[in-house]
C-alpha cells in the first residue's frame, strides 16, 4: 500500500502542513497513523478524502458541513436522505455560482473588448468610444 508523508501530501495539494493537521483536528481526516519517528503517514484513502475536502471547500461548503457529510457517510444506509439533501443543496449553490461566474466572465470580456477599442482609438487618433458602444458586443475569439 502506497503511503505519503505530510510533506508529500502538502506538496501534492499545495497546502501547508498546518492545514492537514487542522483537518485532522476537526475530524475531517481520521485514522492518520504515525510511523516509528512519530510522523504522520497518509494513505490513498486520505489522499482521496483531501481531494474531496478541497472540491467541496472550493464550492463554498463549510468545515461544519463537511464534518456532517463525513459523519453521515459513516452510516450511509441510515443517513442516505440527509446525504442526498446536503449534496443537492450544495449542487444548487454551485449552479448559482456558475451562473454568476458566467455573467461576470461576459462582463470581463466586454471590458477587454472596450479597452482594446479605446487603445485602437488612441492609436488611430479617432474619438474614444463610449462604454455603451461596446457593452453588448461579444468579443470575437
């Protein structure tokens, strides 16, 4: 079985070692063994759990919600409805975030287009465009 040191896991996920220790203290990483020197030893299961933690945290899930989800997963049969409910709520949050990000992305694209047009007007000595002239134009890419 492949094992990892705290440094390897830290490097793999680009997080400080203190974050991994925090996850352990919060009950998100369980059964972390120690080697003869007292150093933490992580397994593939820990690696997958950390990947899961990072995924959910990026979507805005709190440590408390993660703790609840992982507690429910310990007895899936008894808590299957709660697991589904929690994940569906998170799915809805992510859907809303995506919608906002798409709107923001379009706004940024329009701003880039606008400032490229402004730059072109400077270079050509033509009148500076007004934002509304570029506002509805989607950039050609």
